[in-house]
C-alpha cells in the first residue's frame, strides 16, 4: 500500500467501538487483572479520546493540589502522538502494565458506566472536517499546548484547559464537529487566560526588583 493509499484510508476512518461497549466486554469477559494496556488494546484507534478524558477530567471536577502535574505528562504524550499522526496509543511499559483486580474494576465500571453513556449521548458524528488527519493533528497540537499549561503551577488556572481537552476528546471520539469547534474556542480562551496570568506575574516580579 502506497503512502497516498494509507492517507486515504486514514482520512476515511469512522468512529469505532464506544468506550461503554469496551468496558462492558472487559467486565463480562473471563480473565485476571485488568490493565491499562488491556483497555488501550480493546479500544484500538479509539483509545486517544477516552484516555484524554481520563487524565483531563480530574482537573475539572477534582481540585487536588498538585494533581495537574501528574495528569499533564500523559496528556502531553497523547497530544504529541496525535500531532505525529499515530493510529494507536503508545504508552510506556510502566503505565501500560498498571492493573487492578477484576472485582475492583467491576465496581468502578458499575458506578461510572451511566456517566460514560450519558457523555457519549451528547456527541454524534456531524459537521466533521473532511480531512481527518488535519483535525486529528489540530487536536493533538491543542492538547499538547494545554497540557503544558496544566503542568505549570498556576493556581486556579487548570479548569479551563482541562475542560478544553475534554471537549476536544468528545469531538475526536464521535467525529463531532460541534464539540471540536467548541473545544478549540475554549482552548483559545484558556490560552489567553493563562498567558494573561503569566504576564501579570512576570510584570509583578520585575516590579519587585526595580
């Protein structure tokens, strides 16, 4: 297959299995501990969006000091891979092999599944750019920049960048142009907010030593 044929195949990619379907299969299937790698392999090319939500959502709903530093690094990795046009997520072995007991995983899925399905119903294929690769790389670049902002120790400035990533992930997951556009707009607002905060901080720092 030539590079042109590969590109056409990638541009024609359609939404695959939903996260809720994969979680049900992993719960009902027989086996031992469930690892992060198991979920990624089950999702295949759909693993980017769910992982983006998993790492970004705590910064929106859980205000734990210092948590953004740990969640930002995986988001940087995901954004970089999208930007480079990877079809599937690559995770370091240390992360991919992290696992939990089946009974614990089953309880987590039982509690979270209604919320996952509710979020999935909010997005559907519509108004998606003709070039899948271009949209994917725009999302990757935006995610990378927003993840860098999350990594910076800026008080009360993590919510908007993280929410932007969640919205971009919803657009990527269902090829939903509405969520894609809304996520980009919020990303621009987030960038303006963070840059404004950094500028004010830098100005105050310089004034301190004058």
